[in-house]
C-alpha cells in the first residue's frame, strides 16, 4: 500500500512539473502596413531590413520594422519612419527637400524665386 501511494505521489508531481514547462505564450508581431498612393505604383519597390520587396497592385506594403525606404528602379526616392493612422503614404510624405528655405535671385530688375 505504501508503494502505491509513493508511485501515485511521484506520478502526480511529475505531471505537475511537466505541465509547468510546456506553457507557451503567443506573441503577435505587428506588421506595419500601408498603401502608397500614386499613379506610378507599378514601378516602385520598398525595402524592409535590407530586403527588397515589390508592392501589390493596389500599392500595399508590409514591414515588420521602420524605416521603410521606397525606390523607383534603383533610385531611392524617400523613406518613412511612421505611417499615418489612415494607412496612406503619399509622395509628399517620403520626399524631403534638403533646404526648405527659398532662395531669391535677381537678374537685372526682375526677382525670381528658386527652390533648390
């Protein structure tokens, strides 16, 4: 009788301990997805973590992390480090001017506004 109690106790403890190690928690990786809105989407690619990808026909892109860089052929046209809450990315969101201050020049008596 004593042996049966001992084996039952040992079996019960081993089941409890084996159950403690097998608990798995599901971790959800949130993908940063959005839509690039432009009339020339079929020629734009994007990179995520140095992996080049092609957008879907409707301009959808997905990345696990930022920044997301956009390319037309082999030329980088810009990048984003966040996506608006509506999920849409426009060309003016990715293209940055180096100098936003306009430069005024004059030729003769006429003044011109040039943005470089």
